[in-house]
């Protein structure tokens, strides 16, 4: 089954404790992206990757890091999480950047 | 800043009625996409319309695009309770990967 898998689905952690949210897709997509969703703001793009070893900033990259060492994986790293990063996070992928995206089921992060 | 803005923010209709929601955007686009999100779940792609297209259909969905007014509309005909969801427009301003979403329209369809 074609899918984008995020882990964990839920996480409660504390300020400053480094965390990684993993994202994996099994569709051989070149393009992957991370979004955060906050009430009233819709989805905002954090980072995207056009292909392996090619990443670029979205609209809200501050406080996040990503890497794209393999085509299928695109982890999101919060080196020193802060409470304003409490949000619902989505990973998505597509064949090319301009094509429709397939979304994962989301990761709800709470940073205390 | 957000590129797209949906209107209305919320819409409540009865089954069988049509639902129309609009999306306005600020800068020139390469394409515009509509997505649906069921409560707390990932988004599902509905329709993509390119900047040189004016109208597209998919089942009970009809999307129009007016680039002169920088606006798009999504029409759901003969709505069903299962159409209850939030609907988002997303615009791509170039082919290099940025996709910008609006805040969404929350649609509730009552039996």
C-alpha cells in the first residue's frame, strides 16, 4: 500500500530535549516536505526536499533541521525544542515538486 | 505570510445541498490545488488546476480558476455527511517546491 509513515504519532516532551520525527515513503517519490498545522493558520511549510541531498527552507524553518540522505526518508529534527513548536506536524511526498502531495497521518508534538 | 485565503471560514449545510468555497491568493501561480482534511487526519488531494486552465471537474467536485482575479472556487454538489471536513487551497508559485496553504474552510454537512 502506497503510504507516507510518520513516527511517532504523539509525543510529549520538555523544552531543550532534542527530538526527531521520522518520515518514510514507499512510492519512490523525489519530493518530500514537512508542514506544521496550527489553529487558524492552516499548514505552513517548514522544509522541503526536491531530491536526495537537496533541501530548502519553506516559510517557517527556524528551529528545525532536516536531512535527505536516502530517497525514502526525510526526518525532521528539533535540536532544542521550545513550547512554540507545539503543533501538529505533517510529512508529505510527491513525484515532483509541483505534483499533488500524499500526506502522512500527522505527528502531534507537545513541548512543555 | 499566507498566500491563499479561503472564504468562508466555516459552512454548515444539509445533505443534498451544494457547498461552495472560495480561495484568493496574492501572487502569480503555477498551479492551485485543493485538499480535504478529515478531523485531525492527513490531507487528501482532491483536484489540481493549472494556471492556464479555467475549470476542472472530478465526480461531484468542480473547481474554477480566475487568474485575473487571483481566485478559485470549489463546488461540491449534492453534498453528503461524509463530505464533512476542512477544505484547503494550496498554491504553487513556481516549480521549485514551495507550496502555500490557506487557513481552510470547515464544512459541516448534516443529515
